C-alpha cells in the first residue's frame, strides 16, 4: 500500500485544475473554472472546479470531491492507483508498504492488464520492424497507404504474424499468465470482465492469438495508456472479420473509447473543433497531413459515450464520413446524437472518389482546412443534398424526407437556433415558414414525449428510492458509531414527520458545512470570557441536548473535527477536502459553499437554535399522548429557540 508520506506529497503538489484538464476542457468563470461534467450527460456546463479549495462539484448530478477522487472515478481505479497516476504526472517518487489482500488483487488485475497491453504493443511493433513477414506484409501495407515511418512509430502501429500463435507463446515466456491473456466475460457487466483478450481459448483448452495476420492499431485512453487493440486482416480469409477489436474488459469499453483521442485532445481544445472520421487510417493520414484534431469511434458505431467525450473538449464537430449509403446513414444518425448533446455540427462531402485518407494525402494541412471551411454544410443543407434532392419530383418521397429534416430540427431545444433552421428549410423547399414552424413544433412535442416515456421508468425508480430512505434523528450516540446506525422504516412515519426530518437533516448539513469552513474561528462562549472554536461550540451544543445526526458522513465530520482541532496548523478545509476517505472528501466538497460570510459566530448561533427549534416543533406536532408537563416544557423551549434563531 502507498505510504502516507507519498500521499501527502501528492496532495501538496497536485493542482486540481491541472488534473481535471487532462480529461476535460475547462474554461475560467470568475475565480473558478467550468466545463462539461464527465459523470453525466449534459449540454450546458455545470461542472465547477474551485482551485483555491482543491475541489470539484457538479451542480447537475451532484458529483463532488478532490483531485484524487476525480481520477478514481474517471479511471475506475482504487485510491492507491489514483495517487500513483497523480504522482506520475508530477514526477513524485512513490513509496509503498503492504496492501490488503483485496486492494492488492484489484490493483494487480488492472496493472497487469495495462502492463500486458503495453508489452504487446511493443511486441507488435517489433514484429513490424524487425521481422521479414512484418516488413513484407505490415510495413509494406502502411507504406502503400502513404504513411511515413515517423507516423507509424508515433501511433505505435504494429503487426501480428499469421501462424504459430507467437504472441501467446512470447507472452507466456515473458511471465504473463492465461488469466490476463484470455478475456473472461462478466455476464452482469462486460466492462468488469477480466483479461485483455489478446489470446483466445478453444474448448479443448488450447490458447491461440486473437489477432493473427493483422496490422495492429493500439487504442489509447485519454490519459495515454493502451486499453485495447484493433487489428486489420492481411489475408483473404472470408471466415473472419476485416477488423477485430479487443473485447470489453476492466480497462476497455468500446462504447466510450475514441481512437485518436489521446493524440488529438490538445488540438481539439485549442482549435475548439473536432473532425470525426470513420476509420483509423483516416485519423492517422489526416494527422500526418497536419490535421491533428481528428478522431473516430473505431470498431463500433458512434455512441452517446463517444459524443459526450468529444463534447468535453469542444462544442463543435465536423463529420467527414464517406459519401456512400453506409456513410450517409451513419452521418444522419450522428447528426441527431450531436444535436441532442446541444453541439454545433457540420458535415462535409469529399469530391467523388475521395475519403479523408486519400484527400489528406493529396493536400497540405492548410489546403485541407480551406476546403473544409469552404465546403462544410450545416446539417439542413447536408440532409437536403443527400436525402431530399435525390427524391427528385417524387412528392411522396419528398414529403417523407422533408418530415425527416423537420424531425431533426425538432431535436434542437434552443428556440432561436431552431427558428433559424426553420427559416432555412422553408426557404430551400419553398414552403411558408409558419407551416414549417408548426410541423417542427409538433415534431418537438413528440420528441419530448418519447424522451419522457423512455426515462420515466428509471426516473420513477430513482425517485422512489430517494423518498424511501430519508435521514432521521436517532437516540444519542457516539459520533464515531453513526456508520452503524440504521433508519427506522419510512412506513412507520407520517408525511408531516418526514417533512420535519428533512428540515432537521438540512440543519445538520449546514452545521457540518459551518464546521468545515469556519470551525476554527473563535466564539465567545466560555464563562471566563475566553474563546471557544466555533466547531466545538456547535458540537457541545449538540451534545448537551442529545442531538446527534443520522447521516454518518455528518457524524464523521463532527468526529474528525473533534479529534484534530487542537492539532498544530489544523486547516479544516484542507483536512476534509483532501481526506483519504474519498467518500468523506466527496461529501464535504458537496456541502461547501462558494459564498462567504463575515459573521461566523452569529451564523453558528442561529444554526444551532434553528435545529433545536425544528426538533421541538416536530415533537409538538407529531407526538401523541404527550404528558402535559412535557408539552408545556416543549412549548417554552420552542419559543426560546425561535427568538434565538431570529436574532
């Protein structure tokens, strides 16, 4: 396990804005930075990074935490693995001690798969450059496609021989086991499957190379690790696919990985534009010609995961698919997906007989960009050219294609943008604008209704779960044992009580926030006139009346503060936001406010009395058969707390 000293060096060195920017594009807004959230689908940036406090928070989905937690979520890795990645980024030496068996196994599985893929990538390159078969078949193919040697090396292209299953044998000789060579699917979640799939296994137990007789394209993640491979067949065999990709696994998801994203991300962000092409050779040829902001889905149709990943780096995309029937169909589908993501999308058709690969080999980068600028069309123009114009004078088909275009325009939620495309379509087809507008409005209504129906079941389930487990107060207990508490069944509480319990939970959240942000500020509460830290004033106030939170994370804040507030140089914000307990760090990041208050003492006093008022109010309005003397005492207490909370 990684040592605490290494963790502290990473915490003291890392800058959250730099770490997050390795994965998404951030733009400054005031003192903070914003971008598109990588954890949920969104079109308007709601992902906020606060560099001074070292935290991120999405105001759309609620995800929050520090730089380490961010890497853990993005890379689907453990705390230790995330710290190591950050250490590698900042050239920090990693010191380790023994890990738990479970942590060690998880770490070993992922690291072994990455290590095997890295080894395989180097082995494929060695086969390409240093063997007679690789040079005669693989290297000759790449040269025939116009690739220069420096380009071939830059993309790590390689070759897998045809006979003898040499990769499997070489990998085993190098110490890599069947466990990581062969992919074992997880029927519940393919992305949890173990093994790279570089080798396959027959029913008789014999291992053989998955990528025999293929030129190899390593697939890099955003962070630059090889997560899988794509291989193109070099023989005339009809019983296998032209292209084969690595299977889904712990480290590779074809629905989310984009070929070329690692090489293209900086250029996409800088130029605020992504070129989307169909194949790996299109990507590499364009990059070689000087067009670096290019990528493709590679091995699968474009997915929502691909679109969202592109959107993290830019709001603008130009589709450069082939002009054949398959390319047109794929482009039309992609247009809808980008519009749903609220991106600006254009499409370009190449001259007859050309595709991005061939065209880029004939022109310089500047000539290519000039041609794209001159010949790119918005999606309405493109759909008119490839769908409506071929209909000719066939009114039935023209009616169908016009409806198709209007349905696509209806995806746009921005009313001004939608109106501009409505005017454009009406002008092109020679129809009255109000007729086109009414048809698009009707299509928009159908589109929204379909989306609502599609999400209704999930939304209902989430809502039911959220309402089924409200946080409640428990009998007094030690803060440290809150994690063992359980809430009474909601079925036993009335609606009115539930409302009160939610108010009380909010009071506790505000108290936790106050402790994190201003816990060490002074509060004049001692009888001798000396000062008490605000954090301890709040904790003492909770204890004296037996008020303990149900939420275990609030309890952890109270317990951690009480244990460390006397430590020399104790910084509450830094302590909690950089806490090794990522659940606690994420919770704290979610409750911290960007607003500041100057009157901490008054705010703390009001918070504590608001909580006490709500507890008294709840008991008075929900408890039955209360003794008269208890009722009178509660009435008096509630009145007192009401006056104090309004000060």
